[in-house]
C-alpha cells in the first residue's frame, strides 16, 4: 500500500450542485423509493430468515411463497383505526412519529451509490449531494431522530412509554460517543469527512483491513443506535410492554417501524461507505476493468448494504437481550476506552507518516489485530470468571412459609424435617 491510501486532505466536490432541478427531484425520489422498497423487502426477509434459523415456516399465505406479506401488513396498518388515548399531549404525540422518520430519510442525502453516470444524457454522480463534513451531517441528522422516540414516550402520558423514551436517551448518548470516535480513525486516515472522498481514498485498500478496531466498534454501536436486538431496550416487550410506542396504533405505529428499518439501512450504508470501499467492487470482481464504472457499482453497494442487514437479522435470531447495566458497561467501560486508545494509535502513525516514515500499513494492521485479540481475550476471561454468589443456608425449613418448597442445590432439608417430627 503506497501513499494513495492517505487522501490529499480534501475531496473534489465540484461535481455536486450542478444538476438541473428535474434531476435533483429524480434523485430524491429514487433515494426515497430505494429506502421504502428496501424496508418492505427487509421486513419480509427478516421473518423468512428467522423462521429458517428457528426451523419454522414463516409467512407463506399472501402471494407466492408469502412475498406479498409486507405489502399486506402495510395496507392493514393504513386501514386500522388510529386510536389517540385520553391523557396524551396531542400535538407532540402526533408530531413524534414524523420527527422519528424524517431525519432517517434525510441522512441518505450524502450517501454515494456510485460514480458518475449518464442519466438521460446528463453526467451526474450517483449521489444526491455531498458536503465537506458529510459524515458529521449524518451524525447530526440521525441524532435528531431520537427526539421522536423521547417525545413519543413523554407525550403518551403513560409510565412504560416514558421509561422506554428515557432508556433511548441514555442509549443514544452512550453509543454515539463510541460511534463518533470510530469515525475519527477514518477521518485521520482518509484526510476528509466527505463521503465521496472517503470512498475515493479506499481505492487501494478498504479500511476494514486497516482500521479493524474502528469497524468492530462501529458495528457494535450501530446496533445500539438503531435499538435492535440484543440492544432493543427502549421497546423491551418483557419489561415495558412495547416501550415508547405502546400507545401508538395504525399509521403512526407504522412510521416508527419505518424509521427503525430506514435507520438500519442508513447505518449499513454508512458502514459500507466508511469501511467496505463504498460502491467499489469486491474481490475478485474488481479484477474486471469495468466493474467500477457505469451502473455496476450500484449493484456492489446494494449487496454490501444487504450484508449488514443480514447481520442485523442474524443477531436478532441468535442473541438474548442485554441487561441494562450490561448494556451501559459495554458502552462506557469497553467501547469508549478502546476507541480512545485506537485513535491515539492512528494519530501516532499519521505523525510518523508526516515525518517521512512509511510504516502505516504494518503498524495499523498489527495494532488492529492485537487490539481486537486483547478485547476478545478480555471478554472470554470475563465470561469464564466465576460469579460471586452468596450460598444458601445449609439448613432450611421447607414449610417455613406455609407452603412446601423443594431444597435448592446445596441445601439440606433433613435436619429441619427431623426437628419437625422429633
């Protein structure tokens, strides 16, 4: 890997802002259509894949092999009666679903789908727009979306939604810090915050190989940011009935569901852009000269996004929900300290590079693998560590509460029974 891995420090944004109005509208409609169709397909595939993993059938009634089930669910939600409980703060209650879903869509404005292509004779990049601080724009916009969840819980006038909203606030604060720190490595290495510039900087080597700890921290944080299992604490059914959207029905509930799945697509697209080379073709397709030109990059981009969406589904099907203290410990005691150490490593390597030493590849790869191994060993040792337990009393009376109770392991009921019958 040569000096091309470090970008020149700025991105060429001159190609943006030149499109005619009709093309801007066409791109915006295309992005919105892509998000809605992806959500419909993701809901269906989530149910199908989870059924396959759990040896069930899954949806199979509506349409051939159940492929129209998502459409049927959408029509059902649209036609259901929208119930507004008596004690809600009505203006905020009605506004909260909109606040949740709109920022999720806006974040996709700076995601690059592909290189320059010709649309009806006009040369234009497959990206709505770009900014010198595009990644920070995504962070800012998606942060606004949590207000929808918080306000939904508060305005419902009910205890369980309020608790779900409070949990969501703590969750976003905890995991956005680690997520932002994982971006710092990419910024330092790419030399730009523009998404198109970050994709250009990965022309030689994808950052998943050079910035592996940043990638692992990001994918953990993105699951926490989207309130997905095993981090779905704001809507934990077992504790909070349904969490922040307990009092919502009909289309307003559908908007919360739409926001959750669009956020999944957004963070998956951002992971693709920052760490998997964006729309660039994977090996061995990149050996073909035309793989990164024309409309082919759109296919590579969509496939990478669906790879992350499958991981979301896989996690939901296999992992139990975290306890809240475990969830907070993971964010504050593990992810954030590791992120800070890793940023220091990258900054040191960048300093050596600026001083004329070309040691970046070896140091970064070795440091990344070492850091990932240390984390894996620490988690494994923590899992194997015997938990301190206060042993039950050696003797007990099974009838002390007025009802016979069987002894626990380590308890001996014989002396109590002898005393009773002696």
